[in-house]
C-alpha cells in the first residue's frame, strides 16, 4: 500500500506542464518496472555472462482509485481510457522530491463494488510503455 497523501497526475499530452490531479488515487502496484537480465554467454566463456536487457518486466497493472465521478482528473483518465490513448502519468509520494513519471497505454475502466468500508472503486488496466522519471 502506498503512503497516505500519494498523488497521481495525468497529463493532457505527453509533454504537458500542467497535469491534472486524479482525486481518490489508491494503488498502482510497485513504483517502477523490474530490470531483466539476459544471458550473453558464448561457448568460449569460462562462466556465464549476463547483461541488463533493454526490456523491463511489470508493465501491465491495475490503476485503482476511489470513484469520484465529479473529479476532473478522473474524467480525463476515463476519457483517455475510452479512447485507448497513451498518456503521461506521474506519481508523487509525500516526502520524496522525485516523481515517478511514465507513458502508459490506457484502457477502458470499470467500477468495482466496494471493499469493506470503502466506496465504489474505479479500476483501469494500464500498460507502462516507458519510464521518463524515477523516484530513486
């Protein structure tokens, strides 16, 4: 679970200077994608040789928010998902100067029944295409 006060923003284009805050942001999984190692051993090597691949794992995940139908950020997120657009998203964790920034392919969202003690949840499947900024 992300710390209280963590915020999610959506840019109206991939280079927007004024992204919209998405109210009710709950979870997006790990903040970043996992590196993948590739075995580059050749027959003449005495031991296995590895390199870091350009490909990363963990691109597909669920973006989860408390459903707030009047929020402009959620409206923008839902509209971009319905249009199957790629958008720049940013995650800001309190107390950390850097934001995790990435380009994601968005998909249609759904509203899930509430978990215990919570309201309706907006859930959208996204695929992270590239990272443009890192928390660390």
